[in-house]
């Protein structure tokens, strides 16, 4: 994920993480432990769950410039960077 962050400008996208439970202290700890530098939106009202239908963590969405969901990945994948980069190359 951090590798994708380094390529945002070159690939023409922005990476944002959403904490669908809005648990500030727990999220801060995870971010610190994993060295995450990607912006995190704390969604304590579970708006993302309501609008996007997010039921599991992690869930990854690739949303194009027109706001269309181009890809949805549920769960962790060792091939995350490759999968997302492939979707981005086709947008």
C-alpha cells in the first residue's frame, strides 16, 4: 500500500484509508505500528458502510474521477499492489 502511495502522481490517483468504525485511539496505534503515511478518514457515523456497503475490514475500493467504483477488494491480499496498479492502468 505504501508503495502505491509513492506512485499516486505518476498513476493519477489518490489513496485514502477509511476507518469505518471511527475508533480514533485504536486507529492511531495501528497507523503508528505499521508506519502508515496514507491519510485516514475516521468514519464514526459509519457513512462509508451505508453508502458503499462496506461490511468487512479491510475493504478496498478503486473509484475513478467520475465517482464510479471500478474495483472492490475484500480482505488482505499479498498481490494488493499488483491488483490495484492493474485496475488503475485500465482507468
